[in-house]
């Protein structure tokens, strides 16, 4: 198989394994070709006005699957992959967010994502000699989550349903449902009454 022709479905199947991606591998090459596809769509999204309906269409093209018409976004938005983002209904993404989604980003229903949120799903090797190699880890955001502005979410994190992440936090580990977490690293500071 020619490196450049790796299918999206094969790429996504490999990403689910969360196995290492080595420099020069077919998957590593797909990172480069896919990033160019994502850049084309994000340049279109970010550099002129689009109606909310047009944004739904462009985001559907970017992630290579239908996005619910309730989806709302204030561009600009940045990603170097796109096709490993899954989004529920009634999701709002504010301006200047950056999603590194190769490892997978799953967002539930009724999620609010503040300005300049960064979601990462790749870690590089620690050893300098092999540092270009990467390991993907999925990020999962439950329904009814509110993520404040300037939050960074690290690879492999799961944010439970109904949680709130305080502005400026760095989320390094899982956040329980219906909790408020804040700080660097983010820690649970209280729980939310649900009755």
C-alpha cells in the first residue's frame, strides 16, 4: 500500500489501538497528508464569514461525518487532523480552540467549550533519540460539561458528565462527573448538587 493512500477508516482503526506511531510508518505519513486536508478546511472556515448552517457543513466536512444542526462555533478553530473528532448534539465551541485529535476526541451532548481551549491526544517519546515517535491517547468529554477558557486537556483524560473545568486549568487526569476542577494540575474543588 502506498503511504499516501492510507484510508481514513484504517487510520482510525489504528488510532483506537493506542499503539505507538513510529517515524516513517504508514500511520506517521498519514499524519502529514491528513494535516494538509485539515488545513484546507480550517482555512476556509476561519478566513471569511459563514452562517451557522455553513459552519455545520464545513465542520462535517472537517471531521468526515455529519454534525448535528444544533452545533455552534465561533471561528477561528484549529486542528491538524479533524477526522478523529466525534461531537454530540447542542455543542458550542468558542473562538480560538485547538484540537489535536489524532488519538480521538469524543464530545458528548450539551457541551460548552470556552475560548482558546487546547485538547491534546498525542505524547512524544521521552528519549531524545526516538522523541519524534508518538503515542495516541483518546480524550473523552461527557455530556453537559462546561470547559472554561484557556483550559489545556492532556492525552488520555476523561471528563465526567456535568463537570466544570475552571478557566486556565491544565487537566492531567480524569475528572469525576458533577465536579468542579481547577488549577494546574486541575484538582476537584467541589461537587455540584444535582437535585
